[in-house]
C-alpha cells in the first residue's frame, strides 16, 4: 500500500517584509541578500497565530481533496514549535477543524514534510488509516535574532497542507539523520528552576547556523538522496518532471541542478517571495504548482529536504 496526494492547501501571513524593510534592523542591503540567497521578501506572523494559518491551510487542502474533517483518520503536523509547547499544534488544529481523529506533532526541522509522508505511508501500510491530513506550519520569526544579519534575512513564516489517501503514488522514499547540533540549532530557553545550573544553560533561544557547513551538507546530501531515489524508483533524472527542493537558498538549488544535469525549468522556486519556511516550504510550493495547474496527472516529482538534526529526506512521487 502506498499513498496519493488527494488535495493541497496553503496559507501565509498577510505581512510582507521586504529586504529593504530589514535595513533599519541590520547592516545589510537588498543586493547583499538577493545575491547570496535569492530572497526578496518573506511573510511574518503579526496579528495571526500559527494555528490560524495552519487551520486555513488545512481547510483549503480538505476542500481541494473533497474530504470532510470528520472523515480523517489522522492529523499529523510538522513544526519546530507550535503556539504552545503543549498541547501540540495538531491537537489544537483537530479541535479547530472539528475532526475526531488522533493528532500529533512531528519535529524533523526542515525535513518534516518528507518524514510525515513516510509516517503516513506506514499507517496506510498497516491499514490503520485511509485518510490523513498533513499540515506543515512554521513560525521561524520567533526564533530569529533580528540583530544577526547572517540569519534574520533567511527565514519566513507559513503553512502548507496535503490530504493523503491510499494509492500507488509513492515510488521511493528515504529518511536520514546525522545527529549533531554544531552547525544548526535553537537552544532551549532558560528555565526558572532554582535547582538548575543556570550558567550551563543557554540564555538566548535564538537560531544559530554555520552557513558554510550547512551549504556543503545540503548540496552533497540532496544530490546523494536524489541519486538514491532515482535508482530505487528505476526512474532516471531525465524522467523526473519536477524537482521540488527545500526552499532554503537559491544557490543550493542551483548547485544541485548543476550536479544532476537537469534544466532550470524543472526546479520551480518560490523562496524569492517566501524565504526559508522550514518544513512548510515544499508543501507551500506544491500547492502553488497545483493551484496554477502546472502539475499534470502522471507527473513524476522528486521532493527533497534537509534541516537541523541534521536530517534529510527524499521521495519520488507520481502525481
């Protein structure tokens, strides 16, 4: 038993923050940001909650799939952190959309969407579910140090969703982890605990990233994963219609494109408008392509992501 994407949906915050808007916060320029990342603007949550945009993305996906919330057997949310540490974003979303099924969160950082597809495929294989809602909702703006020009220019907020049903669309999938926190991490906030060693615990819960090391990891890992998935599915790169890669940095996507020797037209991007939205980036892009009728039945999609952990995931899926 495999899976089928029956519907897609997305929602982004209403507030647009362009590169020039960041000039009052850090010493940077539109040219500096664009030339190094390909990002022109990003969306930032202001007067909405993460749950608000997750709900809108979920309802859009359900409508697109023609599935009612009461038909769902599982809700799986991928997020670094919801509006609460507990209850989970998935639990609150279940209530918002009036579903009755089990719900839980999954944190694999930017690779979360591929991890969620693998989890869903396992539920279908075990015959424990027939309809699953996956919602990837991220608010990186609350973890960014807005005085650090190396990181604050990269990230945005958003939510993407898919409704999964039983089918034969998943042709290959692989997850990988290389556990370490040196190159990309968000420290836990300082607890108010009189018995803790306060000096041993980080006092600022800001995202920290070694850009050069992440670039090297991303390019090599995505390329290796693409080769693996291609061989596993028995489909050469020439047979892939679209490569939907994690929208982290334009340079990374261009480097992978060069390595797999495929035309730029096969690598759609929306990072120029969205920035890096972590696990939401691929489903956001997927919903854009679906809404614009770019994807045709039978198209072969290779989706690949990488993130903190360090995690990576790749799959080949027939649309």
